[in-house]
């Protein structure tokens, strides 16, 4: 069973299988995407340092939400209402369009949700409708129920370590933070991880007494951002096309779309018993 919240950032309100919450369920009449089960990240993922960057001689200054100041966070699509383009018993398509503003490019986006016996597949597309090239990052921000005994497993090449402002400063071996290839329990690392892992295999899983939830993502999602907040009963495993603040990194760190070009990613979520 899938519930969507188009007006709340094109987010997912609930995903259940056999009475089990596969994604964190949103409260009734939710209005804050940060309380939903999943929302789209575009045209950038995670943080931009101070909300400022430059591209092709154009300086851009983005607003910061009070809770995340001074950085811009998660793009713009999660703060916009989406429209239902189509729906059926097992599929739905949401769309939105952004006019130039603080983000000085016009773009449009589409999400397609498909339910099957094996789980949920989400396809996300971003099109640059401006006459100049624009930064174009995409990602998914799912919230997975996870008690202290839940274990996370995936394999990655490196992790981006951050400074006190939560901006990446260097890549290191995963064991410099948490090596998830050993499937550690979430409890001992609560509050320690809000970092992007690079070079992951594109597959990850969460295991607990209720079973296993597996995610997979398209190869263009080179990063998996992991968030294990203190005092919460969820974790976030976020497939993304770039690390935080990549737009201020080296050439090639941040994906770019030329005029009229489209970028696409997908993610699947499946749940089963141990």
C-alpha cells in the first residue's frame, strides 16, 4: 500500500507491506516533508555551503531555512507542491515546474511510482528548461524505521568526512567513520553519521527482527548519504548523484545539464522476512 502527498513536496506518506511500515509513516494531514516517508532531492542534494556558489561567471545566493542556516538544503522540489499527472491502481505520476528565482534556472521534474509484488520503484527525472547550463543533482530521501538493534549493510569505497559546519572536507576509508560492510547495529552509532559514502555498490539493506528492507538505485547515484540521528527510531539511506556541496567542489563533482537536457535516476524498495 502506497500513500502519496503531492502537496507536501511530492512526498510519500506511507509505504506498507503486510501491515508493516516499510517507510516511516507520516502523521495525519502532514504539511512538513521532513515528517514524511520519502521526498525527492533536486536540483541538488543535501547542503550547499552558505547557500552560495558560482557557475560560468554567475553568482548564486540561495535562502537558508532557519533550522539549517547558514546552508541551503535538499534543493527546492521538496518545498514545492506537485501535481498528479496520472494515477492507476498500481502507478502514479507527479510533476512540478520551477520558474527562475533565487535559483536562476527554469526546470521541470517528474516522479513515477510503480508498485508490484516485489516492492516499489520510483523514477525521478529533471529537465533543464533554461537557455544556459545549470547544476543538476538528484536524489531520494527515504526514512526507514530502525530500532537500536537494526543493522545496516552496504559496501562503499570511501566516506566524506566533514568539518564542524557539516561540509565535506576530505574522503577517507569507511572505517574512519563507520564501515557498514560489517553490518553494525544502529544503536551505537546514533548521532554520529550524517555523511555521504562514495563508490557504493548501489545496493543496501536494513535488517531487524521484523525482516529485511532492501534498496537499490541506478548507477548514476554514485553516493549514499547516511543519517542516523540521535533520539529517533529511523535512519535515512539516501541515494544521490553527488556529495554535499559538490557544486563548490572540483570540476566534475557536480552534475550539470545543458539547455533542454534531462537527467534521470531510479530507486527500488523491497521488504521481506529474514
